[in-house]
């Protein structure tokens, strides 16, 4: 709905712009002469909106919505000018005035459309009311996430669990019921849209009869694990078992998908190598002038199938050893505001420019463009001892960027590392060209906003 509204806004903005430019109702001939160019421009604007997070449901917050929209408008204008003077450089039409007017009116109408959407459609009409049946650590986490995001598309209205240790005062914003027999009355009272069933409840006697009756009700039932994946983009740790991994990860070979990824990796490696050649002299001088030590830094990482390889980077930390390493007493996690990071290195990390030399790894096929980020052998050995299924990350090729990278910052403790594993397993289970494209576009947003770590 948001994308459709934006396209209509851009189209109306285009018509108004042509009308103002020619001071008359535009003929079909005039519209047709601009049609192909602006069709591609509108697609570019939609992509820019996606990268900037305008289609993340519940985001941006209402106070910041206008800021993000006009930021997209400015970026769209700059990219459109570049696009017109490169792709359509031989075109007899150079619609400078129409382009500027289209950006102003198109994004102005888009802003108005979003205000109407949030007031009359998104925040109220499309918000799904959720009932949780059974309380677990995962359902607690989801209830907290949903309650902390009032601009989101879900609202928890009730919790049903027969456990007498659950205190209603712990959930003051919910109606807590003690019996499974209250499920249908709770749905009726709260006009619920979704019922989320915890795994241990599915084993309760009588629950199957309740769920069967709900087949005839206008309500959607789902299991907690699937709902958890949809909300968090992670695999819930309670599902970690050999049986689950066999059911969900055994069909790992996808020949067509892998061939397309190989072509994309090679194209990406070529593009990144060109960027590397252009900006290398500037990065070289910046690193050398900022701190003594080598410009490049290589480090052993674990790849697909547990194979070791060297990952290449621009050095971003002080060289404390002969090989340029910043570690004196063995390996250690990088942390936020790490004192070992140089001033130039901090900029390189925020913009992800320190990763540019990894085009070599792409050419060598050590890594792919999208996949779990490779870890060091020492860290893998430690984490595998604490998390028995950690090595499952290695059943696919590691990547230059990943699902975890766009959702998480530093993983400097066991809890965050477990979350990273959850993200990685989600990607391995659900990987597809659409998901890869989404990750790539979100990574562009990370780079532009200097949100790298």
C-alpha cells in the first residue's frame, strides 16, 4: 500500500510538473516523450525509499517521518540527475525543471499520503490484535518487543496460560486467562486477529479441538516459532535441535540460486575493485599519516566447510605487533569505542571502506557477497564449545555482508553472539535472491549513514 501510494503520488506530481512547465494541459505526445525516462526514475525513487527505511512497517517514527522523506527527495534528485546525464545523455529531452518540480510535488504528496495512511489506515485499521497461548522466554521477548514499538503493526491484547505462577500484575497491559477454554471467548471479547500457540501448549489435551473450531473463525492461528521468526528475523534458540536442523537445513543445495550468486559475486568483485583503485591513494595516505604500520591487514577466518582462509582489510587499528595486529595477549572481541581503533580507522569502519580489499576474497571465492560473516578460528573454537550448533554457520559460504550485519552492532559477549547465530541460521534457512537483494540494499543504507562498526 505504501509503495502504491508513493507511485501514484509521483505520477500525479509528474502531471502537475508538466502542466506548470508548459502552462497548459499536457497532450499525450508530451507525456509520452517523458514516459520511459520517468518510469525508470520512479523505480529508482522507490528503491531509494526502501534503502532509507520508508517501507519498514512502524518506521520511521511519526516525529521523524518528514525528515526521512525529504532526505529521500534530496538523494533522489541527485541520483536522478546522474541517471539522466549518463543513461539518457543522448536524449533530446533534458527535463531539468520538470524533474525538480516532480521531486517537490511527488514527495510532497507522498508525505501527505503517509500522514493519511498512519492516521486512518496503518495505525488503526491494519494493526493486528494478538493473543499468546502459553508463556515462554520467546513469547516474553515478543510481548516486550511489540509493546516497545507502538507504531508497529501488532498489539498484544491477551495471554492464556494455566501456569499458576504467572502473575497478572507482571502484565498490567494484558488480560491474563488461566484456562484454555477461555480461548474463544477471549478472541470474541478482544476481536483478536492472530492466535500464537507456544510449543508446550500444543501438547495439552483438548487444544487440538480448540484449534479445529478456530478453522471456522475469522482468526489466524500460528505457532510461536514461526511468529518469532517473522517479528525478529531470528531463529528462536529453543528450537535448536538436530531434528529441527535436519528438517529445515538439509536441502541446502540450490543449483540455480548458487549459479546466479556466483555471477553476482564476480560482477560485485569487479565493481568493488574499480572503487578500490580510485580511492586507494587517499586511503593509503590517510592510514600512513595517522599511525605507523602496514596499510593492509590480513587475518585468518573460517570459511565454508570449516576451511581456513585469509581475509583482507585496510588496517583500522593501531599496529601493536610486527604483523600489524592490535592484539598483544591473544585474540579479543572488538568493542564499542574500542581504544585500539585509530581516527582514520573509525571512519573506515563506519563507512565499511575497510572491507574494500575483500574484492580479492570475492575473486578467490573464499566469500560470497551475502552470507554469514566469517569468524576467526580462535573465536569459533571458543563459541563452538559454548554453543554446540555454532559450526552450522559454515554449511554455506561466508559473506561480505549479512543478515546479522544489518540488524546487529558489536557482538562482544555471549548473548549477542547467540543472537548473531540466530540471525545467521535464519538467513541459511530462508536465503533467496529476494532476501539477498533486501540485505544488499539495507547495507547501502548502513554505508550511507555511516552506521558500520
